[in-house]
């Protein structure tokens, strides 16, 4: 192609700019490898997989440092470190204490993904204690001002949505248990009164109302006032989902309270 001399310089500049844009686009498309972390827990054992999202051939050209760390109470502890060319690894972590733990996946020193999970090791069977003055347990837990009651159909609707999810998984439906209901209601009232969102003394509350297990678990939430939306939200969390879909549990108690600002606080206690 023939161009007059006065246009040739501008044409070369355009070619160089075009090449530069192509190089920039190529560098953007070469995204950094990242890690997708998936975890689940059962009886205090956390199992997970680390999947590297990257071009497998390019990733395999050298060894990479792939780590999984556990964070609890502000302390970080390395669970497992791999020197690997593979894009898929699995790990296992034994957690002795019940609580919410965060797991971080890092690749070559960069944190790539993190997931939190409620870990609930199965407790030892609780022996039945003979009370010196045995008598009927009072399951009535009143709500006093400035707190107020939840809608009258909240518990029945929430239970129906839980059982719908259990049915889809081929599990037996939950039945409401008066002791678990009283314990869950007590805990919801306590959270609404104090504004503190925590499990705290939930297990002792459950034992105080006479439920002796042998298995216990609890989910709590706040501000989600729709009973079925609360179930959907809990099912997205591996730990809470495991509690709701535990195949050995048969009983549940559901409690909620509205605080002075009109916000809902709720708890559900499961057990077998």
C-alpha cells in the first residue's frame, strides 16, 4: 500500500498503539489463578476441597504453594500446606470445640477464598439427673415489654419450610418438642434483650428444660422476619444446613422475639 510521506508517520503510530492495546488485552485475559474453597463438617471433622481455577497446563509448569488456614478467636493456624502442580486437593481438620470457624485458602502467599462454618462436635451422652424434688417443668417462657411476640404463625410456617427441605432430601420431618421450644424461645428473648448475637449458654438452657439428647445443635439468626426466607438463608451455610438436615435428629424447638426496635431475633434447637 502506498501512502504519501506526510501520512506514513501517523500510520506507524496507529500500528504501535494497536499493538499496545492488543498486549494490554492479552495481559488482562491472563487472569491470576484463584482458589475455590468448599467445606463441610460432621461431628467435629471439617472436610474440604481446594480447587484452583486456572489453566491446568500452565499451572502445572511449576510447583505452587497451596495452603488452608483456620481462623478462630482471632488466631490463625495452618491446617495443611501443599507443594503441588495439581489444581485439586482435599484436606481434613479435627476441631475439638464447638464454634464458628473461618477457613482461608491461599495460593503462593495470596489469600484467594474464605468460608465460615459452624462446627458442632457430637457431645458425649448426657446422663439423666434425678432431681431432689421432681415435678413438671414449666415450659411457659413469657415475653415482657419492651419486647414483643412474633407473628402467631411464625413457628408453624418456619417448621413447614424446614420439613419441606428435609422431605426433598428424603429425611423424616421434625416434630416440635416442648423442651427444645422453651429453650429456643429463652435464647431468642435473651438475644433480643441484650442485642448480643451469640450461642452463649444455649446448651445449658436446653438441659435446664429437661432435654437430655444425646445429640444437640442450634441455629440462630436475626432481622430476617420471613420464616421461609430464614430457612433458605440457613441452608446456604454448610454448618447450618448440616444442623437442619441432620438425619438422626427428630425434634426441633423454634423461638423468636421482637426487640424494642422492631427487629426479630430467633433460635432453633434440634436434637435426637
